[in-house]
């Protein structure tokens, strides 16, 4: 728990090093749990989260509960930023996508979700907003905003914000003003579409090769877990979109702001045999639906692992979510899953396993259950054979 100048932790976090020195303090099963890599990562994240509150919550405090996300969303993002800086080997942003980003999307796709900024008029309503929308979606849109602005201007804007409002109260609009002054970009116009309305978009993309260039046709609509959005006025978002290609999978070929329902984009000098992917790093808070041809072209990048782990995770999570919503067929998803047989990343496997488990449960009382079980065995067998089934010393 954070206090001004004093951060307190539960004993099982604070005395973690002592457990390694004095294992008799706890049972052997507790020692195993506490010394696992997952536990180390979790301890580091908790420490980063509570320290972040010294600035976001204590130095600058939200004006009213409507702006709770300024405290919790920022702390939930900065905890990962700190851990990535101190322990880059943790691959912590891939874990963020699995733990926070996808969790926020699952909840925000429901009809009973709520905006990040929500009016609070009674004390009984306060507890209701301490949820994954304020924490995980808040952190996700800040991560997207940081990428949209750029690190240099983001730091400059945050310095202006924290300096101006130190030992004072601030509202969301105050943050937008500081970041807008630092970057020269329409931050308020962009971010109001993310904090004042619930949900997030589904971006549909199809491609056409035009001589040496690739023409992309983009369209957006609200993503709903129940399927297509039903309503007269479909909400729209101003979406920062990054596009990468197989030429350099870790760098953005193009960055655009999609500020309309439909948009055409031309990627210069993209060869016919190169794949194109939206949402580099799974940073944008949206799901992507590719045309069948584009999805097919991404399979080699999954098989040869040239597509980064965080992008492989985001791609398969999007596909499973689209299938559960009835937007694409399950067969289309399973064709892509076959490409993951060489997957070495634990976090990707963890999310993939969860999604396959949900699918298996849904099919448990159908004629396809035995077939899906065999499919899962085929997908998991290669990694099982490589790792073995018995624990190794030091694991």
C-alpha cells in the first residue's frame, strides 16, 4: 500500500530474499511457489506499482473519482515500464498483453462495461470503478498514447503535468493539455474517444498489390463479444495504427491516425511475398480482422518466429475472440494455430493454451470433441517433446 513517503508491503513480498536464505521459515511448497520466475516478476511489478503512486496519486492527486484512472491506470502502466527497464530479460511487455491488455478487452467487449471516465455521484459507487477498466484498460490506453506521442515528447509532457499540479488536484483534461503542448498533436480529441466512451474498435483490413506498393483498405466498427454492434449510431474512435512488414518485423513501416470509419493506406516498396501486419507490438487497444489472404501470408512469420512474440500472442488472441463472437469461423482459427508448433515463448503458450482450453470446453458436448482433443495434442506434442515431462534441476 502506498502512502506519502512510506510504501508498505505484505510480508511475503518484503522478505522474499530472506526466504531464500532461511527456507525453514515456510513450507517447501511455499518455497517452490515463491521462488518461481512468475513470483519474481509479480513482486517486481507490485513494487513498481506502489512506487509509481508516489507521483500518480500522492504528488498529484485526482480531482474527483471520475479521474481515478489517472492514479491506477498510470501506476499499472509504469509498473511494467519500471520492470522492463530493470529486468529486460523478463520480456515483461508480452506478459502485459497476456495479463492486462487482453483482460481489459474481454471485459470492455461486454454490453455492461463502462467508460474509463465515469461519473461518480455517491460513495457507494466508488468501489465499483476499482476494476480492470480503470487499471488494465487505463494502462493499455496510456501505453498506446505513449507510442503515439513518442517517448521524448511524452516525458516532456509528463514533466509539465507533474510540475504544474504537484501537491494539487488534476483532472484528465489537465493531462491532455500538458501532453498536447509538449507534442503538438490533438491529444484531447484522440484520447476522449478512448476515455469517455466504453468499448474499443475492430479494425478490418484487406490488401491489394499495386505494382511495387501495397494498398490497404481499413474500416472500423465497435467490437462486441456478442457479435456485430447493433445500434443506429456506431461509436467511432481516433485510432493510432502502426503497420509493420516482414522486411523489419520489429519496426513500424508506417504510423497513421485513423480518424474516420474507413481509410485507404499505401505502403511504398512492399514486395508481393512480404507479409503486412497491423498493431506492431500489440500496442493499439483494438482487435484486428485480416482478410483470408493477409492471414495466410502471416503464417510463415509465425512458423519461423520472425513475427515477434508479443505480436504472435496478440494475433492468436484476436482470432480466438473473433471466433467466439461469431465473426469468423473456428476452422479459420485452427488453421493458424497449426503454425504455432515451433512456438518457444512461455507467455504465448500460456495464452494459447487458455484459448484452446475454452474452445475445448465449448465443444465438450458435441461430435467434434474428440477431434479437437486430437488437434490440441498435435499442437502441444512438439513443445512437450522438446521440454520433456519431468522437472529438471534448477527449474
